[in-house]
C-alpha cells in the first residue's frame, strides 16, 4: 500500500480512531477549525465541513472504517452526522481548569476507545460528490484575492469557490490552499521524503538525548 498523504502507510489497518479533533470552521465548539484557523469557514454544498469527514474519506479507499471520535460536544455531534454509527466520547473544555477531572477524562476515554473496537456498524466513508465548496478567509478580502490568484479560483469578497468530484480531492485542494504555493508542487516528490528523513534523524537524536537525562518525576507527579 502506498502512503496516505498526511497520515503515512496504513499497513494492514482496518479501522481508525480519531482523538482530540475539533469542530468545523465557522461553528460552535472548542477552537473550531478545518485544516487551519486561517479559514473562517469551509462549506461543502452549503454545510460546514469537519476535519473528520476529510480524513475519513481519504482513508476510505484503503477500506479503513472510522469507529471512534473524541472531541468537544459540538465536534462529536458533527462526527456522528458525518459518520453515522461512530462511537464518540465528548469532552467539555469550556469549564474551569480547576473543575476538569483529568483522571475521569482519561479513564472514560480509554474505556470508550476499547469499546469502539467492537463497532461493526460504520463503513468506510463515502466521500463521493460532486461538491461545491466555499472557503472564507479570516483575514478577509486581501487573503482571498491572494489565494484566488495563486490557484486560479473564483472569488467573491473574502471567499473563494470551486468544484470537486469528491472529498479526497477536496483534501488535496485545501492542503494546497493552506500550506503550498504552485512553485513547490514539482518538488514535493523529492521534498517530502527528504523532510521525512530529516524528521527521523531528529527523532533519533531526541531519543538518544533522553536516555541521558535523569528523571526526577514519579508517576504520581505526572498525574
């Protein structure tokens, strides 16, 4: 199997659990965003698009089923709408930190994640369109003009509009809008493996350093 952009090689995975994802841009919830907070709204056929729909659709061609989702209550509601039958564990982060029961949250999350392994209801997400997409930029008209010129998109005020055939295609379009410029596209096939190699070197160095750092914290300290 070839690597999945942004996620890596799925190997023989049959299901995916999404932890700590957010509600869609332009909706209520804890730090809502789709791809990046620079996008004030991302609407597909007029409806807000949560990241769980994007990520699950990219995994669908590999037969991977989304079985569990955890996030704020609004994000969980959106996950259920995007993936009927998905197990959820909402975490309310609007309350004061002093009222947040970390142990209860951890144990509940772990319990529900384990229970979700028996979820045989969901299926790989059908992300087929076609879809009309509207992306509104938080920085207004100037940001929309810049992106519209860069990627030759239609613009109306602080928004750009375009058509895609399915959600996996939208994932690639949004990735370009948010993180790339056209001049970089020819070099991605070389640059991505290079950055991956550099990341592995950095991780190896950090692990080596950690072996020589004395630990003064006990398990009770960490909780």
